[in-house]
């Protein structure tokens, strides 16, 4: 068993990978105009370009969970960071839309090991009573990556261009891959070598696993779709502000998530309950998103507060991972995390292009510098999908049973 400082060092390396993956995840949101003009595409195609990250990330979660159970996180995480960095290089030099598609797929593939890898390190090196708090801290650090991928990265894009910004992210990834290899050590005996399908069958046969997965999807879809892609242009259209101001406001959603995730994890551990915090948070998050989308004439301050509240409440998503761990037997945690995270990240793969498609349906033909511009009401009509899916999380929390505590 590693000494405490070694355990925290390994956990930090794994958690910083999730931070990095989140920067890459949201990076297109501050490159919308440049990328649409560069590749001459509309909202639906741009939404697809951004969401291709999730097309490899989401279906990879089950294999990743199984590989973490079988082989341990050190090798998996180090190689995965290198692949994400390689994808960033490819994206930075992409001469065509097709190459950009390929690069985004590769970035998603490498990033797909980040969250489950960090959870696996937490499971291996720390006691169960700390798990929800650690999961929240991982998620919080990841969301700080979402903040870094908004206004700060937007400034880098303004100074270096979108290609220069992606090249910088590639260099950061190369350094992080080496650091992860040096810092992470698998717990002796943690890799089971068991049949990959055995644990998956146990997890998939459990009704509570699926409710946890649906809850995670419902709470994450607004963050990935609104905060991760469409919030900046929506706020610009609704409030008439520049991109930097809009990015700063949308960053408050990530700030709320980043602060709320460890708090929700700590509070749930402290209360010894999962279901009640999940239900209350889901009600708050749905109400906040519905207000942002449905109410005209909100002030910038009110919009920022609502973004923060939505993020703070939605991050109860991390409790789905604590609950699914407690609803399933030891030795299947990787598979359980992977299945839930498939739904969590799959929400971005579905809702980012769906909103883009709905925007194209309502487009009035306006172009600025070769990029499509959508009216405020068009954004609102398309974004109503997000309060709707958030409400599904309320139903999942109501149907879920309180898990046994470890």
C-alpha cells in the first residue's frame, strides 16, 4: 500500500488528467466563429465536430472500466494522455474538416480514460468512506479545466489563433503524460485478471446501475451542451455582449460545478445518504436551467447567478458514481463506473449536435464573416431540450433505492 504522500501524488496526477481532458472537451466553445469560418460549416456540422470527442469517449467507457479492473491505471492513463496530446497536434494542423474530425475523435479517445482512471486510483488507494468526496474533488478539478477552457483559453485564441492554442495544449499533454507515468503506481493485487464479461454482467443486471446512469446523463447534458458549447453564442445573442464577457458568464456554470462537486460529495458522505441529495439537487438544477432558457430579459447578473446555481446543483452527478459503487459488489467497480460514465459523456454526443440541428432548423439565413448567426429566440427554442432532459434526473432519483453503505 503506498504511503499517504504517494497516494495523493498518484491521485493528483490522475485528477489533473481530467482537468486537461476537460479543457480539450470545451475548447471548441471559444473557437466557434473561427472554426465555422475556417471550414465553412453551419451549426449542425460544427456541433458534430465538437461532439465527435464524445463519440469515442462515450463508448470507450465500458472497455476502459474493464481494463482498469484488469490491468490497473498507470499504463492506461499514461498512454491515454499521450493520445490526447497527439490528437491536439493533429487538430492544430488540420487542413480539412475531415482531418479535424479525425483529430477530435483521437482527442476523445485519449480523454476517455481520464475520469474512470481517476476514480480507479481513488478506489485503490483510499478508504470507501472518502470516495464521494474524492470523486467530487476529481470532478471539481475537471470543471476548473472547463473554466480554463473558456475565458482563459479564449484569450489564448485571440493572441495565438485557434491553431496556436491547440498546439500549446498538445505540449501540455506531452509533459503530463510523463508526469503521470512517474507518479502513478498500481496497488499490488488490485488488477484482478478476471473475465472482463463477468463483472459487466453483474453490473448490467442491476436495476440501480441503470438508474444511476440515467441520473448522471440527465445532470450532465446541460453542462456539456450549454456550458461546453452553446452558452457563449447564446449569451452573446441574448445580451448583446462580446465573446469575452459571454465566456466569463458561462464560466460561472463551471465554477458552480467545481465548487459544488466536492461539497456534494462531502455532504453525502457526512449524511450517509445518496438519494435525498440527488433528488434535491436535481430539482434545483432543472429550475435554474429552465429559467435561463425560458425567461426573457434577465440581467447579466441574474444569468450569471443562475449559471452558477445550475452548475452547483447539477454536480450531484458525482453521487451517481458513489451510489453505483455501493449498489454493486467489489471487483466490479471499474465496469460500474464505465457504464455510468458512458451515459454521462454520451449526453454530450447526443445533445450537442441535437441543439445544433435545431438551430439550423430555425436559422434565418444571417451570415457574419462566413459563419451562421442565430437569433435569440432560435437559441431558446433549441435549448429547451436541456431543462427537459434535466427533469428526467428527478424521475431517476425518485425511483432509485438508497444504497447500502460500505
